[in-house]
């Protein structure tokens, strides 16, 4: 049974039926209230009525806040996801959830691409928002007919990189890292070039998982969710032994590793950085120093500046470089994948880019 009455400037309708909680909605026009009452009564009679009253009084921002609190902390990439979700809230947070449409998502997508954001970045943002909405519908019972994000085309992602170190770049980079205030910067760069480990894997390395006699680093938690053992070259073992020796000297002298950091230093190999974003600041400063020093030397020699030197070099490009070098020593792609941790050989090909002249020499 439906009851319709005037409540201030709105028409309030309440539908009651055994087996359903009272459904109350407000409308500007009486005709809309009557239409809703008939539709709700009919659906209740058929047993298919689903209330969206919760969605009608919920904003997208409310959902994002709840998701950040309840879902995000359990994820390995929780910090990065939280930052993306907070940005999404600034752009779409005020939208009423029940009224959210695909055109709102499309506008967000187009605006982000117009700002120059990479397609991969926009896709990650859309995927995050889509999952928030899925959780709201399926687990929190905040119902809307469909997820509007799933109706929106994703930008085409074509961001496979083949950036390898050019002549002189490795030497300049390592020299700049050696002058950094953080003594662990050069070792982590060297180890990346020797092992092809991801930055997150390097930052999570723990001494308890290092077996330098067997020359194996155990990674209990990787990007693809499976543990793996990384074989260590002689050069990689030397880097780790150097770090261990330096740590012992620092602890003996009570230098660099302050009292509050001692336990963290004993557990983690690269204890200087808590998160990937803090490492990125150190990395960018080292790149800038290397570029400035290189171009200063060119200027002293009467040569113009080289704007392409170390240009757009990301730390992840070291994984690409290391994989390409490993491919020369381990040409079997199955064995190579077991070292680098790639589950898909097609994905491994994105990083495996032997130089044409090297292939020509192998052909004879």
C-alpha cells in the first residue's frame, strides 16, 4: 500500500508491503511520486523490487571514503591506490551515486587525457572507480542498476617502453648515485641492473631471505602474487656483501643508523626508503645531478648540451636493461622468465629487446 503526502515543498511517498522494509522517497512533482508508487508496488508484488534509496542518499565521495577505510589497506599497493582514489573524489565525489551516469565518467576520462595524462594512468583510475562501485553494489547493498564505468571505453594503452641505457649513461648515473646523501642509492641501482628485480621487490628485500652462499634471494611476495627465488650473479653478491659490511660498521660506530632505525636496518636490506614514492624523489635528484655534471663537462670541452642524455629514464627502465642483458647470457626464454618473474612470455617480450647488431653477429 502506498501513501502520498505533501511534505514542505516535496511530495513524499511511502510504500509498505509485507516482507519489505518501508520504502520512502521524495519528489518535486506529485505525478513522479505516483509513478514511483505504482512501479514499486508492482515490483514488490512480483518479488523483484530492489531499493535504491540508500544509493539516492549516498555520494560517490562517501563510497570512496568507505572503500579507502575498509578495502584499500589490505592491498600491497595501498598507498598509490589511496592517492588515486582521493583524486577521483575531488573530481566525482559530489555526484549522487544513484544519479551517476556513464557520461559523467566519459567526461572525466576525456578531461584527464586532455591534461596529457598517459592512457595507462587513466585506465588505472577508471578501474579503481569501477571496483569501488562493484563493491558498493555487491557487498554493501548500495544498489544501482548497473556499473556506469563498465559502459565507458578505456583509452588504448600503448606504453611498451624500449628505453635502454645509452653509451656513458650508466657510468654517469652510478657516479651521481655515489655522491648522494643516501649511501644505499648506488647499491640498489647496481642490484637492479644485475637482477632485473622490480623496485618494490628490491625495497622489500630482507636479510633473513638472503642466502649469499647459495647466491639466492628469496622473494616471498611479488607483483604476480607468487614467491620466487632470484639467482644472484657474482656482482650482485658483492653488492649485498658490501651492504652487510657497511651496516655492521655503521652499527658498531653508531653512525648513520640511529637507534630508532636499527631494527629496521637489521631486517630490511634497503631500509633507507619506506615507500616507492620516497625513493622516486632520491632517484630524480640523482638523474638531475648526472645530467648537470655531464653537460658541464661538455660545455668545458666546447660542446653543446645533450638534452637527450638520461632523458626520461625511469628506475623501471633498469629492469628492462637488466632483462636485455640477462637475455644475452640466458637465451632460453623459460629460464629467463624464472629469473625475472614474468608469468607471460608475451609480456617478457616487452622487456626483451636485443640490439639488431647483436643478433646480426649471432647469425654470422
